[in-house]
C-alpha cells in the first residue's frame, strides 16, 4: 500500500500511515518502508532497540517508537529494500510504503494519494512557482484520493464541489479527513499537560506546514511565541539553548514548550539536557469526515484479502 502525494510540503502522510498501522497491525504482520529522509546512513536498514532518528530519519523513528510491534524499514531504493525486508521477515502480510508515489520502480497494489484541502493539487503549479513535484494528471494513478486537513465545519456541499473539481476517474474513491489533536505529553515522563486559556506556549517546530498547529494553539492558549525550523531539521545544542532562552522570557506561571512528534524524536539525542525542560509533545491523528471511516477501512481490508487470496 503506497501513501503519497504529488506535491511537496505537509499533506498528512505520517498521520495516514499511522492510521493504516493501527487499522492493520493486530490482524496482519505489518511493515512500513520509508526513504529515511535526512538520516545519516544509506541503504536498507531495519529499526531495532538501538536505532535513533539519525539512523533511519524522524518519521520512521516516530513509527518505531509508537508502534514497536511492527517492522519499520528504510531504503532509498524500494525495489531493492522490499525483497530484503521480505527475506528478513518472510511472514510479512502488508508493507505500507511511505511517500513512494513517485517511485515508479515499484508498482504498489494500492495507491493512496493525499492532497491538502487548503492547497488542492488541482489548483497548484509546478515547483518552484508552486508545490507540484509531479503532473496533475498523476492523480489518475491513485486508487484512493484523500483530501486532508479539512476543518470541522467542512460541509457536504463543499465536499461535492471538491469532488467535481478533482474529477475522479471510474473506480477512484475520494475521502475527506481532518486532524485531531490529543493532549500534550512530556517528552521524557509522558505526563499529560493540557493547554488552557491560562497557558503560555512556546512552539518550537521543524515541519513543512505548521499552520494548523499554530491555529490550534491560538484557539486554546492564552498566548504563544514560536521558533520555526526547516522541515526535518537536525537540531543542535545551540538550537536547544535558544529554545530554552526564549522559554525563560515567557512570563506566565503556566507555560510550556510544545513540539511535534517528529521534532521530539530529533530532540531525544539531548536526553540529559531535556530533563530540566518543560517540553511537551503534541500528538495528532487523522479522522474521516462524514462517517466514512468504515468505507475506507473496508476498501483497505478488501484489497489485502483479495491480494492474499490471489497469492
């Protein structure tokens, strides 16, 4: 199963991969396979108890930490990595390919294309003017199209307008999802701390699109400051000291540093320095609008069962 997009930037691939993992892991031997962007290693590698984000990249490390029951692999060349993964784990039932829609050397059994509701591929243009990294017509290779990051107020009328704009081909399925934010937990102790209208937040993040998270904080916190880094940014000790300095300037009695799950795995190398910092991790998950999760789940399960029957 391939989860991908035809644009750069955050379309919600990681939350969708995690949704699929949670859906499948208790019934099938499940693996994820990513490129391992910004890692310090090369070639095929499987995560184990000694693995760090520098070894496999931040998103695969996030999958490994949250779902230790599954197989997490990385490899730039999926056509080479897949046989190696299956050799190491021949009982694997399903491999979720993270961000592999452009990887034409592998033809996935099921392609899921994600497109941001606020930056729909139909309205986009090629880099560097826009965000497209593949032609708009590439959407025809998808079996399922998921419009992500829709608001809670997204209406059925808007849904129908966007479906008409996308023009799905015969047999394509279109779904709409939003982002749900959980309660932040401490990066080390995992103690829960809720954001209230008395909380002052310092947001420190290196993700492609911090807009929805920024809006979430604005809606729930008393005030916030922010330190932004590039997507997949490798933090240095100087960055951590700058975050600490900015945090100390906050005057509220109730204050916290907030990071994303991807940022958290890249900060864990500073374990000792983190013990005295109020750094909390903001978990997110994807959810389906219009009560269509059952239909999506059925399509995924039906594909796997049909594939297993053929084999």
